[in-house]
C-alpha cells in the first residue's frame, strides 16, 4: 500500500505491509515460457504479463453524482505520505461529486478505528471508506458502524466490506520482472552476476506475491533466477537495507552486473547508499516497486530500468465513484485493483507531469 519510501510508513509491520502492497490480495500469474535449465537464457521472450481479474481503470467522479450523500472515511494514519496521498485524492473526488466527506484518523489504533465507526453512525453517513490496520478487529468495527456500503482500502474489512480496493501484488511484481528480463536479454543475452532481492518477510503473503512475481516475470524471459540473494530488509526504512547490501556487495568482489529489486523504494535508497560507499553505483541495475516521483536518487541512476507505480494519489478515482454507485444500489465488483504501470525514463513525464529530477 499505493507511497515512496521517503513516504513509507515506518510505524509498524502492518503499515509496512500496506505500503508493500495490499493484505490478502494479489493477481494470478499468467502463463509464461518455461525457464531454461540451469539458469541459461530463455530462447523465447514471454508475452507481457496480463492484468488479473479485478484490475480497473481510474475514473473521475461524475459532477453532482454525490449530491446529498455523506461519506465517512476512516484513515490509517495521516502522519505518513501514502495515506496523505489517498486522502487528498478522496477529498478531490468527493468535492467533484458534490458529496460531504467526514474523515477520522485511526492512527494505526483499532480502538480509534472503532471510535471512528461509532462517530459515523451518529453522523448518518450513507457510505464508508475504511483504511484501518487490524483485520482481526474488523468484525467489531463493522458492528459498531452504520449498515452502509463499505470500501476497504488495502486491508480487508470483513464482514461489512462491499469492495476491496488495493494493489494487484503478483501482477505488479511480474511487470517489473518482465521489464528487467527484457532489458537483460536485449543488452546482455541474459548474462548477469547476481540477483539481489530486498524483501520484507514479516508481511508474509504480500512479500511472496510481490517479490515472487518479480522472479516469475524475469524467469519468463531469461530463465530461472540464479545467484539469488534474498535480503530481509523489513519495512522500517533504508538503514537495514544499507547494511545488508554493504555486506552483500563485499561478498561479490569484481562483479559488475548485479540486478537489484526491492519491495519498496526505501530499501533501494539504502542499497544505493551502500553502493556509493564502495564506489559501485554502476554495478547495480534497478527494478523497483511503489514509485514516488520525488525520489530523484533512484530515477537519475544510470541503470534504473523502471519502477511500478501504485498511484495512491489516484485512489479516490476508484473509491469515490464506486462507493457512490454502491450507495445508489448499483452493483459494484467485490475487488477493485489498481491499474499498475511500469514507469521509466521514457514515460515518467506522461504519468507524472510534475516530475522534475
């Protein structure tokens, strides 16, 4: 869960899971060419990954569609960038629709989220957007709130969840893995020295979907990943990644073609600091998850292959129009997944006109 990892939430493993991706949701792996034996370069390039069921397009709320409607929004933690971006997007779309929006910050506390639900019941809201961290607390929170349609953001909110809105984790991983594979096949005939994967093992399934998806996407083009170094950098920022990558690069002397992938940008920033300290910046080839266009250190890197965007700044374009539809009795899909895009030097200005690195 949709920011950069200057914007990453550092307060808990749950928050790391959110910004690493959604909890309990991920796309399926499309069919790919079989990996070549012993990690040899694949002879056929796989087809690009295809979006799984549930991926939707962003849409602006129809002006006036929310007139007379009050929406309650339980926020995860407004102390951090990703929820702030989601908040701004929801505010913009609610205003565009003409709906009233009431926000309550849970501050990563299930008890506060429960209080938010009680508040919304007294305010007669017609629909809820719920971005709260504790899935196990969801039944109590649901029971305390009004009986209205609920859009769950990044973390499932059973039993009152009408639709889940979040990342397609496996697909997001496959996208950047495929781009890395294409690059290495075209430039180096799939020859490389090592494959470093910065992971967050504590988030469990999300980590495996995301990082496993990267390996699957890469393997479809270049064969099974070899000389894999899986490093558990966690979700707490770049310091741990910097130490781990320092040790790993020290153990890889004289190797100048090292693929580096990460579950978030904080880890990549830490890895780049490690590489700079050893004068090995150009040894790394970067494939990144959860883009923030302000992280110029990444995007100015000579071997930045691409980053997958999660677009937290556009979540409102899924949440608000679909919640209004649900409030009006229209059928809404139970899963609404972000349309991920690989961003690179060629298209970043198209998706982020404000990009100024």
